[in-house]
C-alpha cells in the first residue's frame, strides 16, 4: 500500500511543553545516558528540583517523542511516560494528534531506514549531530491513524516477544 509522505516538520514540529515547574518541585531530569539505544527504554529515572536543570534544557510531557540528534547511530528515541526536563540534545517532537500517533512516530524514527537517513546527514566528527534542517525536510509516510495503531500493536507485540 502507498501512503502519502509529508515533511517531518509538518506533522511533528519541535515544540517544548508549556508545562512550567516550580523551582523546588522534584521533576524528572532526562539525559541521553538514561536512554537505551534502539529500544527507547529508560535505564533509570533521575529526579531533582527543577532549579537544578540548567539553561540548556526544556520541558516535555507524555505527548512528545524525544529524538536524540547527537550521535544518531546510537538510535535514542523515547516516548516519555511522565513530564520532565530534558537536555537540548533531545529534540521535542510533538506529533499532530489528528494525523500522527506518537508511538508510530517513535517506531518510525527507530527503524533502520530512518536511522540510515539520519546517519547520512550529520555535521561534526567527534560529536556528530543530525543537521536538523535536513531532518525536518525528511518525508515520513503517513498511513491513516487506524493503520498506525495496527502497525504499533504489531511492533509492540514483536518487541515484547523478543525481550
């Protein structure tokens, strides 16, 4: 089946969460070392007062898909289970809910085809980063939401059996 393709920026723009945390509020601080390569699983959740987050961070929530632009070959893509604060090395993709399911996007970004694409458009040698302008132009296939749900269920079932 052939599905329409649309630029990633059109259906999953980089938009931080509008959530604002109180300075003393304990909140999840997400860094790249917490994310397992390839699976998006969180190795450990670290919480600390929001004021300890630093300046190169942003807020995220459960509607996001967080994509690591640093060293794309490590394939770090996560669907957060709770709100928190993340390093700016993670791009806060916010899928348009009427056309793109977050879980579908996460699986797509972890797939070998997108991994090869992202690895082909990097800048830097020691700390390669995806050139996000090229990433935004990447055309993602857009099946209907019902088909996205079916694909996600199949992939989730497959990965559960592999664990």
